C-alpha cells in the first residue's frame, strides 16, 4: 500500500490540530494557508511539465542514450515526462498495471519504461541493428 496517500493528509491534519491547540484560529489559518500554497506549487509544477510536453510529439526524446543514463528506479512518471519533455507512447493496455511507455529518438533507439503505481520499476534501451557492409568489400562503383 502506498503510505504517502495516507501519511501526507494525516500530517496535514495533525499540523492543523496542533495549530488550533496552540494558537487558535490564527494558527489554523496559517497552517491551512501553508498547506494550500504547498498544493498550489505542486499543481503549478505539474501544469508546467504538461505544457512543455504538449509542444513535442508523443513518445519522442532528443537522445534515448541520455534518457537511459538519467533514469533511476523510483522516479515518478511526472519526473520522467519532465526529463524527456514529451509524453511517452503507451504500450500496455490503458488503465492496467504495470504501465509500459516508450520514448524513441531520431536515430531509432528507444527506451521502454515500466511503471508500477506511477513509480519507475525498470527500463530497457534498445538500439537498432547497424547495417554494416562486409569489411573486405570494395566500395560500389558509380
């Protein structure tokens, strides 16, 4: 179970209770104002990330290699979208866990990221096969 969904509101209620107990309505107003400001900062960050992501094609990233190097387990989907500045291409069925998203670069390399409950569990980078000519073959004559 995700304890953040319970812990953060519980801490907010505890802070309001202690503010009421120690400072009355003034303390409640101060703590409530701080909690609202904290919530507004998170919403503003989310909206800014989504605004930047709306300007790019879905599933596109500048460099899949750089994305692969920056990823760490536990990153949220919002954090990965902020890094890539693009929404990922959803590969798994909608609204089913785990969610798998793909980001592809111009060279054809791509990174598949698996999210469980909104947190990055693992990822895999795939590069396209290089079409190489035989080493001893002479160049083609025009």
